[in-house]
C-alpha cells in the first residue's frame, strides 16, 4: 500500500471526512465542541492539523465514556466518544483504510464493510444450513473492543502499512485515554467503540482469524466480533470449537467466553437478531422472540395514552412509523407475516385510543366521528355515533367496538391528512404505516 499518507491528507479526503462527521452528527467529546463548528475550525486550523500529523505531534484527546444498555441484559455497553476534531482525523484515516483494505478482507466477513450487511451474512448462513451443516458453533469473544492488544494490532498493520507517521497516529488514538465521571484513565488495550476508526481496525484485527478459518476449510460467517462456524456433526463441531478457541487466545490474545460459546442446533441458534427454523426441507430465518418483545416495548412506550394524549397525534404517529419502518427494514428477510398482522392490529387499536382520549368530551367524539363518516361516506346514524361517544366503557373497550373500528379503519388511519393548498398546506396527520403491507412491500 503506497502513498497512504498522501491519500489521507488530500484536501478532498479531508473535506469528505468533515462532511461525513457532520452528517453523522453525534454528541460532543470532552471539549464540548459541536459538529456545527467543524467547518469554521478547519478553515482556520487545517494546515496546523496536517503539520502536527506530519511531525508526529498530533495528540488526540481522551474519549468521553458513555454507557448504553445491552440487548436482553441488565448490563451496559461502554462507548467512547472522541472530540469532533479527532473524529474528523479518524474519518480521514478510516476512509483510506477502508478503500485499501476492503479488497483484502475475507468474503465471509460482513460487518462495517461497503455493500455488505447483516442480510447477506444471514443469507450465507442459510446456505450452509441447507447444505447440511446443521451444527452451529456460536462463538463469543469477551469484551472484544475493550481487549484488543495494541502491539498485536500495530504489528498486523505494519504488514501492509510502511509509514511510521500513520502507525504513530493510530497508536496515539489507541493510547488517548478515557474520561469517565471526570477522571481520565489510560488505555493500555482495546479499541473504544464510538469512533469512526474502530470498525475498520476491528476488521483488520479479526481478518487474521478469517484467514485462519479459511485455511482450515471451515464454513463460517463473521459480522464484526460476532461469528459462527457450521459443521456437519456434533463431534466435528466439538473438535473445531476447541482448536479455534485455542488459536484465538494464543494468537490474538483475546478471551473466548467458556459459558457463552456453545454448540447448538439451528433451531436454538441466535445470530444478528435472527433465529432459524425449518420449513419442510429448507431452513429459513425469523426475528427472535426477544426482538419482537423489544419492538412492542418501544411501541408501548411511544403510545402510552397518558403521555401521547398530551402531544400532537402527528408526533406520535411519526415516531411509530419511524420505529416500525426501521424494524421491518432490518428483519424483512425473516418470516414474520403473522407477527406483522398482529402488530398492525395492536398498534392501530392504541392509536384509536389516543385519538378518542384527545377528543375527551362525548360531544366532540360524536362530532369527529360524524366528520369521518361524511368524508368517507360511512352510513352510521347519529344514534349509532351517540351510543359510542357516550359509552360508559373504558377507552380500550370503547375503541374496540365495531363502529370505531369500522370508521377508523386501517385504510383511514393510513391516509395522510393535509390542510390547505400549495405553499400554505400543512400535514396535520402523516398516515399510520400498516406493518403488514409495508413488510410485504419490502420482501
């Protein structure tokens, strides 16, 4: 790899790095500088930053430690947020490294790579299962990003990167330290998650594992530090698990969890939020029950009637649409038609409850229901609407009746309501996404 430093310091690469950091937004680091100030800062200090890098004088500031919940766990995942200036420099290096290293990576690696995603990883996994490799070794590397050996990483980089300035810059980021609750601690190992450089460095480090597994002729799929190996028998899976665990700990100085690394049949495997099931002679994938439960928890929080009734309905519906579209886009390759149908019925009922709660008075409920009847030509009498509006049932039971279900149908709730024309128009109701229809439209 020649001229890496020139490529990193090219004005076009610096501009692109700044744009990407600004686009990604994100919280400030320990210096509290927001991304909005980046253009002004580099307009004045770009030459200084370049000079510091060339003279090995650039000193990244410690990352700011924050914690986010781990899925299906009470534990927290630590993240390190670099300053926005450090993020730009990391992005400069990451852009060039991705371009140069990606062609060298294994075709079985899918995480943090251009034109590769979890869907393709799952597709390869299904391919192995349908070949008859129905024993899965699910590996778990303990605290991978926190335990990467710095010297080992630099030695791996040195195989392709011959520039001492680049290696010094990367080591300075690795050694920048962490600020947690106002206290700065040195970082003797690990690649803090949260910076633009950590994903590509992670792939460079674990590419050694990929090449070893390829040399052994093993069937595997890796996404970042999550990887699974497929075997044809339980006995061969046991042998592979033992030897690969030994190799990872001896060669990469990482710790494989003895309790979370196990051999399972496909029906008990969990990979990237998906499980596997057999439809006749073919293996297919589906979202895990825990991911479905988490989706409903999010939707339940957003559509809590006490809170949602106090804000515009459009805000709640927009948030529900955002959650649903994001979830379906991720899990769309899985079989979940029944779950999407059930979720749609449930979320529409909760939206109806919020609408009636906001209308409050029986007279207003009757008036609004009459408006829908007139607009959509529903043939309900005033007596029918009066009974619904003055019902002594609770809101959930009231909104579960035939009249409200018919008037506020999936079609009606899914329509966008716009008031005014031309430039004076405004959307007062964005239209509730139909999960089943959206899912069927993406498959």
